[in-house]
């Protein structure tokens, strides 16, 4: 599916937040030190976060707003206790119960891969679960509100 088709699905049957402005995105990138890839930029220009399937607090998939990425990054950094690769890993999806999906912004270029930050194994282990945000969204939207990577 294209990003436009994925966004249409989110707007049709899920819970998108109002869009971020280009100024909010620029401020986020300046403060966080990493640039959104094209897929993430498109998503945030359409909705600054979203819940899939159910609203908070019951949502398994809560795609963080730019502001919440900043706040949750501190929480994840506290857990990783300075593990070397974590400086370029940022929380993107809050799966509740202290579990996150991280975006790996360590490699310049596009798209960024996504990682599972399961609270019992992170930071010792952060398994790649999608090669891009659009792959993650497509698999999440087809998951029936289950964590698709747990069945692999």
C-alpha cells in the first residue's frame, strides 16, 4: 500500500490526531537532532500521532505525537542506560506496558527501520520488525489489533 492509502485507512477507521505544521516538524528536528524520513514527514503532516483500533488508554498502537516522542525519549534513554546504539533510536509507537516501537535513525538515508523495544529485553535486544514506517503501518493495520511481530 502507498502512504496515501495507509493514511486514508487511518482517517477512515482509526483515531488520527490533528496534523503537525511544517514549523512544528522543523522545531522537532532541530531539537531532537534527526530528520524525519519522507514517510514519517508525510504521516506527521497529515496527523501528529494516531491511535489504531482503540483510543487511549486501551490502544495497543499509539503512534506518538512529535511532542510525545521528545518526552518518551527520556524514558527510553533511562532504560537503555547509555547502550551505544540507543542514541539514535527514538520511540515512535507506545505499545503500553512500557513497550515501544523505536525508529532507528542511525543510518542516513531513507526509509528508517523500526525496532521492537520490549521492556524485558531492551536494550540488550531490539529486534528489527519493519524496514520502513509504511511497512510497519500496513502490517499493524492488518493485524487485527495484535502485535504482528510477536507471531514471527
